[in-house]
């Protein structure tokens, strides 16, 4: 399957972008059309650890999860829902386990669709199991097992196929703790993109063969790692300016899934998805204030600005006062979507979008750059350099720095000395990088082969 690069924006301007509508809606599941004028809750959950002792116990756990969630959807009168099953390692390492879970879940969804008319779908996010002890093993037997897991789950009912792929993480992990922007750019923008193309051409082929949807990826392994290390406003383990530069670079990487055959919906934890949507026009899932059960961020309202599905990230299945966790969180998501859908129907969608955006835009450099108007600018920088995976990732980082500079100088963005110093350092590092991909790759291959023992170059085609 060919890789088709994006060199133009899907939208004429940033103001065209909003929640519930995508340039290229995606049909899938039972009566669903994603990005076609309404938003959909996407529930994400995890089984209790003890449920993983056997296939039978795990399947039973997911059966309970699915029945609980669907019962609550019907009780509150929500019209649509997508369930996302992020595989625990037993399910991807043993493809028949994940396949049986998919079969049981889809059977329940079909019952609720037929009985109550609920539009619903099932996303399975296969685990990236391509590791061999301390090393990434992106080619070979582990990859074969992973692809088998995709195919078996697709055949047994998973409507939307996703993964959180790991390519480039070995170099990124080394670089991010050393404030090594060249390494971050190489790990995410070059190595990560190379692996994405390999993975997603295979997934798209499976989706086509089985009649399912090749949905999307996210740079959870790298950009989210940077965001989590950066933490809150009092944390200083990593500058938030560094984290948002990594995030902008990750948009160029995440885009590679759609260049390789994916169609969306993009995955929830890809905070870079607003940038990706601006370029590719695909529907996206996002998470924010409703993912506090899993982690904290500093832009919980803003991320809703352009979502087509709205997720809670992941919550362990257990009891709460209001029901089981999946019931509590799917209800919360459904009410958020009801508000967005009412805004669309009454013509107030852009007003709500702007309120969500402005409530977080000036809280932190990450929210400032990911606000849809600035996210669009990062998208333009990527598309302008779309045919060169290195130059577009570099351009995304440079545009991010430019946006932050303008915010500081214009008095709109207030940053600490720690953050400003980090930004100045990043700008200097970017300015010193080569303007040609071949030279950059040669320099990085030499450097990181010597410094990162777990970096295996045979994982990548550059």
C-alpha cells in the first residue's frame, strides 16, 4: 500500500474547525458516522489485574464491563457510544484471547443496537508487543503475533483498529531526560514516522481485507511521556515548553498513520490530534477533564474544542457509589457530548468551542500552542514541508517556538524564567540542526548507536 504525503491543509482556516464535524467523516460499527455533525462518547476501561489469570476470567470481565456500560447508556437515553478496549498484554500476546473478547463485546453491542436503537461501535487497540527483553524488536516474530491479533479481532467484531506504537521510543527516552532536542526530533519525527509507515500499511491492509476501519495511532509512548514528566505548574522535572515542542513534533509522526491508509477516528490520548485534524481532516477522539480518572493535564476543557468523540482515557473496572466505574464515566462523557451536540443544533457550536479553548489557553504553554488557532499554524508548517519527514517535524518544532515567542512578547502568555530559559535553549538547538534529512540522519545514527545500547538500527528503514 502506498504512502501518500499531506502537503495541503484540509481546512481553509482555523475557524472552520470545530467539534462534531470532520472534513472526511468515517462510517463504522452499528449505525455510526463519526465526524458527521454530532459528537459521540468513547468509553475506555481496563480490567482488574486478577481478571487476567485466564482467558475465561478475562472474557467474563469484559462481558460485565460491556453490559454495564450499555445498560447505563440506555438508562440515560444517550443515542450513541463507542467502547474502546485497550488490550492488556495477555490479549495481544495470545490473539485468540483478544478475539474472543471482541466477539463477546460485539454480540452485546448488536443486542443493544437491535433492541434500543443505540448507535454503537467497538474499537480494539492492540498492544504494541514488539519488544524483546530490553530491546524493541519492531520486525520479526513479535510483529507477526501483533498483526495476527489485529486480524483475529477484526474478524470477530472489532470495528475500529488502533495501536499506540512504540517506534523511536528507545532514542526518545534517552534524549528527553537530557534535554536533547535533536534526539527528541530524531526519535519521534524520523524513527517514529518510519515505524508508523511500516505498522499502518499492514493494519490498513488487514482492515481492507476484513471490512473494518483502520482508525489511528497516537504518540503516547513519547509525547505523552514528555507531558507526564512535565507535570503540573509547580513541577520542574521537565519544562512545559519542551513538552509542547515534543507534542508538535509528534503531530508529524501521528500524521503518518493517515498517509499509510488509516482514516480515523484518531485515538483519545493523542493531544496532537487537533493539529493532525487540521491537516488531514479526519475525525478525532480527544480526552481532557474527563480523563482525570487516569491522569492530570493542564488543558482539560481546551481539548474538547475540535473532538468528534470524547473519551475518559482509561479507568479500572470496579464499584463506585454511582455504579461501576464504566457506568459512572460513560454517563459523564454522554452528558458532555449532549452539550456539544445541543450547541451544534442551536448554532452555538463555535461559541462553545471558543469558551472551552479560552478557559485553558493561557494556563500553560501546552494549551496555548494546542488551541485550535495556533494548532492550525503548526499544521501549516508541517504541510508546507510535507514530503520530507525530517523537515516537517523540524518545522513543527520551530513554529511552536515562534508561537510561544509571540505569546510572550504580546503579553498574552506569562512564563517563568525556567520555562523561558528552556525555550531559548530549544531555539538554539533547532537553529544548529542540518537543513537536509540525510545529514541529520547520518549524524544521529552515529551519535545514538554509540550512546544508546538498546538502539537497534535494523528496526528502521530510513
